C-alpha cells in the first residue's frame, strides 16, 4: 500500500473521540454524524472508565466513539457531537494524523464531497432490484 504525507491541510484525516453512556447512544450520535457527512466513519466499543466526578471516583462502563473525518470538518463535527450529547460535560477530543494511505484519503474525499444521499442496506437492495428490472426491460425492447 502506498502512503503519502498529506500536504493539503484541509483534507488531512483527523480522529474525533467522545465517550457515551451506552452502545445505543454511541450508535445514534455516530449515525447522525455520518448521515450529515461530517464524518466518514464512526466506530464504537465498550470501555471501562475511571475518573473523578464531583470529588467522587467513578468506575463505570461507557462506550468510546471514534470518528474519522477531514480536518476541515473537524470543528463542525465537534459542535454536532456537543449538540447531540446528553452529558453535561462531554469529553470531545480531536487528534491529527501524520500520514494516511492514498486510497483511503481519496475515498474519504470523494465520499464526503459527494452530493448524493446515503441509503441503508434495504434501500440499496431495493434500488439494485429496480435497476436490474429496468435493465431486463430495456433489453427486451
């Protein structure tokens, strides 16, 4: 795989992290950000957290939610997370990357800049059926 040091700063890939109370919350925030084309992906998993809250040590299970996006979308994504997040003091962090493989960078750029709306799996299957039916119909003429 080829890697390139990204020189186009606004197209750099960044990671944005936050924690959520549970899997459903992480999924909802992740899905809304991806559907709004603020992130190319949202990955979430269960974590164990230890932190002080109001001078009491908390030891709880949470979900880590990690987004991949372009640097020029990072601030918008952080505001989106903040507006969707139920915590009174959510942890939202943006981290730069040093290098990204070219194929991934190209895919991120073309996907996020596309004007086409996303569809879910059932919509994609229905569209495929319609296209196949239309293709056969045109072939019969």
